[in-house]
C-alpha cells in the first residue's frame, strides 16, 4: 500500500497546534473541541480536523480532544520524544545568537557540535562547546551520527559547506543563508531568509496603511 504523502503545510501547522496545546495544558485545560481550539487561537477548525486525520483518530465524539493525550501524540509524530543533536556551522553574529538560545534545548534539540572557518574562532569554548574547523565536519558528524545541521555561514561558502554536511550524513538542514542552495532529494533543506520575512511584513503594512498618529 502506497504511503500517504503529508503536505508540508500540514507538518508546519502541527508545530503550531502543539504550541497551542502546551499553552492550554499550562492553563489546566483538560479537553477542548476543535471549534473551541480554533476560536481560542484563531485557527480553522475544519483544517485542524483534516490535518490531524492524516495521522489517526485522536478526538472523542461529543467531547473533542484530551489536551495531554493529543500533545503527546503530536510530540511523537514530530519526533520530539527523543533528543536530537544538532551541528551548527558558522559562528558569526547569527550563529552566536543561535547557540545561546535556550529554546532549542527545551524542545529536545541540543547544539553539540560547532564549526567555523575563522582561525581566530577555532579552539574557543562557546557555551561549553569547543569550536572546530570546517575541515572536521565530515569525521565529527559521522562519528556522532548527527542528522540535523544549521547553516549560518557567508553565502559564498554556503554550498560547499552544505555539501560537507550532506557527505557527513546530515539529512535535515536549517539554512539561514540567503542563497539558492541544492541538496539531494533525500535531504530536507528548510530555508529561513529573515530579509524575505521583513519584506513580507512591509508589504502587509503598505496594504493596510500606517495607523494614524493620535492627536494630543
């Protein structure tokens, strides 16, 4: 039987649903219907039901969803029941901010290997991790069997570094480099271009108009 292909947008929304469920659980909510969930968080109840239906039947007729159980199921589906080691390549301003961000570890992602090509940074200790040269990407990642990489290097060297990550066995890369990069079909490349996101916000501001200044 052919496996069902899950839409990428559905997977993205699962992370949003999980965040909503965590908030509800912190508030002591035990159960909630898809309609109530949608109303509280500005979601589409039909879309919530459709997205979850790809993975099974989680709701209880007449009651909705048990918050704790659904949260556990989404964590399992998203692969968050296990910890993930992450390799970071690039210790510039962005890379330094990423390695200092505690939210990754809270969600089960630990940056455990850091690489840079700047001789002045190699050998330094950052957040308890020794910075290694990019020449060690392949042997270190292969030995530790790291499967997730974060790319935060200059655009000129991004493709070469990405190829090293792929050669090392990384199968998922979060890319912060504003460049067109290529990977084999077996590797998932998730691009995060902050300038594009800001331009999108600029577009929405232009469309809606600026709020008028309040008169005093």
